């Protein structure tokens, strides 16, 4: 995050400056941060699902009838003949910007994963899906992967994607917080909690040093609402394809209405908040005329 508003009302609208967010953050020890060290950071975390072994249904659960019937179908036999190396080569050959099907080529009767990082959820399928997911990092956060088996063939919308996940069977999951300071690129096995088996996860982190965002880094999806100071839009970040809310505020309105202190306070609170019921600040940047708050 670059600079923010200065408190001087005499400053010109195009030359408003920012306080450093890092200097405003408290380093008081807390249960979630016992060392009192700042946990905020900026960069892109790439998570790759590499392999899984020993996955089983939970005790007492039987294989759903729809899955049993599909396993003897020609489609299932064809999928069983596909080698892991050929699937890997197919994924590498696809362009990154291609939004390939989560459902069109997937084997719906095989287990799938729901990955979550900083309130972003993505669906990972065993065949035909994209196993590498980039996430924008704004603080030290937990990675969660939950494994499920579909109880029935999912319904599909007009795009061929699943409209719902149905009454699927939970097979366990894993949770961990990456060590961003010593990560580099690493692959590691994690034992499934609440089930059996293990999953191999690859993680890599590319920090952002001195890189400032602009509104051109986002693709407008729709306008959510408008107010006297600006408007809020739903946007997609072009590099990671993550969906955010982008709040724009005109600097001249802030200065003319003497709202500099309130704007600084809003940004500070949103940057520090860590509550599942409050949308936190992901990024902030500015142009000559506007301030931008990106919320996740």
C-alpha cells in the first residue's frame, strides 16, 4: 500500500499523501500473535494440490448408489485409464487465462476439494480442473482444504458448471498457516484430520516489494452501490482472478467536507480488523483524483 491522506486541509487535492500503514499498526501481543510482531504482508501465494493417498469414506458411510452405478459405466472406465502424467501434461498445456470447466470434463464421482484462503473459496476437481490456485496475500492466514464425495451427479447451470454441491459426504480436511518468511517453494504431505489418508500440497510465495496497484489491475464486473463520496463496485483482480469489492472515494469531497480524519480511521480499522462478520481491507491505493479501498 502506498501513501495515504495527510491531515493538512491546505494540501492540494492532487497531492494528498498517506500515512504509513505499518507505523499505525499496533504490535501489542495477542493470543493469535503472541510475539507481537506485525503479521501483515503483501504478495501472491500459489497453492498446488499435487497428490492424495489413502482417502476413504468415514466409518459407517456407504458408497452412494449414484456413484456405484457410475463406476461401472463406460465413462468411468475411460477415466480410470487416464494416467496421472497425461493429466498433468494437459494442465500444463492449457493457457492460464482459460477458464476451463470445473464440471465439463470432471469425473464427478471422484472426491473433490474445497480450498479456502482469506475468505476466497475455490473448487478443485480430480480430473479436468485447475490444480494450481493463486491467492492475494494481505496477512498471515490459514489455508483450509476440505475433501468431499458427491452423493449424486450435480446439477449444472447454463455454463455447464455445478449449481450446487448437494448433500455431499465429508471425508476430512487439513488446515495450516504457511511460513511466509521461510517458504520459497516447497511441497509437503499433510495428514487428513477427521478422515483417513493424506494430501500433498505445494506452496510458493512471491512477495510484492514497492509495487503499487492501479485501477487498471482490476476488471469491473458490476456497480454495487453509489453514495455522496463515491461508489462501490464488484471487480476481478486480473492476475489472480479473485473477486473483490472496490470502493472509490473522490479526494475533493473528503477535503471539502473535512472528512480526512474519518477516512483515515476507516482505512485503519478495516486494515486491522480480523472478524468473520466484517469485510477487511485487502489493498489500498490512489490516483490523482480518487482513493481506492479494495475489500475482501
